[in-house]
């Protein structure tokens, strides 16, 4: 892989992926195509090697812009660009359909038009819905689609379009599905950075419902190394579930953060549950482990420690991300100033 076209590379996971790919593929150049929505942050690109990384501001649903930016010698498109927050999709699904569905189709068409070798779609375990709290149930690549939120439905639709491009046009596609990521540079509307940021400034931490919802957490760089492995060696047309076998209840996650920061449990504030809130996600990563010999490097403890340290050492990043429109969103979402 010499030239990658990465979309959404100014976001949380996309920017981590660019760092990992530039490090692991010394010959590789990356074009980073990102619309810089509220979640895209140019600060996330600070320190990247300007000789091998080029940023282009653009919208994946804009056909002419995509075609114009996609160079014919591109080896692969890696599609991270998405509206990614479930709560926002409940408030309005419009942008989710435009970016996640139409944008994916535009990229697939552009890949064919430009003769791009491989297309990797970054997807989510949420396309498979919610699991019972029975510990023996896990998502596998064969689990049926059962998306429960507008966000998950838009990501499931995107997977169908990727599948169709493979089946109908023979495009070389792969899909990765991951659980909840955590790590540096995550927009503080998501649970872990929100809890860290609020705890650091002694503000209450909103926790939905009874806090017993289970998520399967993975450190972002581990996810990115798995994506790279699938990009290089995954079988065409296949789906790979990526997970670190790390199920945690939301309340347990917040308590671990408070403990690490030496803050009181009284900062936890239970708020009205999210409508249709999925109870449990849990991924069986056997396929990516056995076929592609991928394993996570971080444990939950080491990953969380690194993550908290990053936010403590980068409080300016946090404050910039939490200024302006974020404040309005936060007050509306949780009824808290
Ligand atoms: P993010 O919200 O931090 O970043 C999304 C990026 O996409 C931003 O930089 C934004 O500017 C860009 N973008 C949005 N609309 C665009 C458009 N129309 N054209 C071009 N760029 C656009 O999201 P993230 O958490 O980094 O997630 C990245 C991908 O991984 C998404 O596809 C998401 O569905 C998937 N995913 C995320 C998680 C998670 O835990 N965060 C888990 C599984 C899968």
C-alpha cells in the first residue's frame, strides 16, 4: 500500500489511524479528506509528517469534490467519515443519511471510476443491535442485522451498499466492525472523554438510566492496527469484527475514571435514559484473531491510564473542543449547563 485515501481523518479514530499507518507503512502517503464538521478537529493533525500526509477539506457526499481529490494511483480508500453520535441521530437523522449512506455510495462509485484497488468500510457493532445480558451471547460476523438507532441504521445501510458494490461490480471491499473506542482526541460528547473532562473540572457527570448498559471497549490504536491488518490481508468481500474482549458497564467505566483522578463518586448524576438504549454489546473477535493474527496490545487498565493521562496533559485541547456549539448541545442533551 503506497497511497491511501482516508476519509474522516480529522476525527477521533481516523486521525489515530493516520498516525498508526504512517508509522507502520514507511512508504505510504495519505490523502486525508474530511469535511471538518463539529467532530473534525484540525488540532488532531498536529505533528503529522507533512511530506506524507496531505489534508483536503471536502464532503464525501459531494461527488465532484471526491472525484477531484481522488488520485488515480490510489491503492485504497479507508472510509471513517461519518456522523457518529447516536444521541445526535435521535435528534435528527438527516445528516446521518447524507454522510453515512449517500457519502458511502459516492465513495464506492469514485473507487470504481478511478480504479482504486481496495475499499475498506469502517463500521460498528451497533448494526447488529443489542444482546441479552446473558454472558454467553456475542456478536459474530454471522449475527443478523438489527440496528436500533438512526445512527446504527445508517451504518447498516452503508454496509449493504459496500456489499452490493462487491457483489455487483466485483469491487474489492472489506468491512470492519468495532465496538466502543477510547483514547486520545475523542470528542467530549462520548462517555469516556466526557467523564474525564467533567471530572477534571469538578462538574457532574451525566450517566444514562441505571448505568448498567454494557459496552465492549477497545483502545483506539488497537482498533487502528486491526484495520490496517484487514486492509492488507483481509479477504475480499469479508466482514471482520474487531474487539478486545473487554465488556464494562457504563457506571463501572465512570467509577474507574473518578478513582484514577481522585474525584468523589458524588459527581455521578443519573439522567433520563436514552430512548431505545441498547443494553449490551459484546464482540467475538475470533475471526480477526485467527485469520489475521491480530491481538490488542493494551489492556483496559493500561489503555485507560494512557487515555486519562492524555486528557490531563492536553486540557487546552479539551477546552477548545468544549467551547461554543458544544455547550449548547450539552445543555440541550442533559438539561445541565
Ligand atoms: P468522529 O465523529 O470523531 O469523526 C468523524 C469524522 O468524519 C470527523 O472528522 C468529521 O469532520 C468527518 N466527517 C463527517 N461528515 C463528513 C462528510 N460528509 N465528509 C467528509 N468528512 C466528514 O468519529 P469517530 O469516532 O472517529 O468514528 C470514525 C468511524 O468509526 C465512523 O465511521 C464510526 O461510525 C466508526 N466507529 C466508531 C466507533 C467509536 O467508538 N467511536 C466504534 C465503531 C465504529
